[in-house]
C-alpha cells in the first residue's frame, strides 16, 4: 500500500507540528511557575473535573 504525495505531506506537517508542540512544552516545563498560577491551575482542573462529572450524570 503506497502513500500519495498528499498523505506524505500531511504526515510531514503533522510531525512538524508535533515537534513544535513538544518543543514548546519542554520550554514551558523549564519555566518557574508562580504560586498563584499553580493555585489557579489546580482550581481550573478541579472545576473541569466537576463539570465533566455533571455532564456524565446528565
């Protein structure tokens, strides 16, 4: 089974995007995180979990 030129191009673009995302995540992980931002992230995560639980029960 051979890939068309479009499939190969799509795959290369997807791999480039994946690499860019990985690079950005690595850079973010190296940054210091202020306490306030960490607390807000935890609150957001908890709110999303609660919303998901309510949505599943509906």
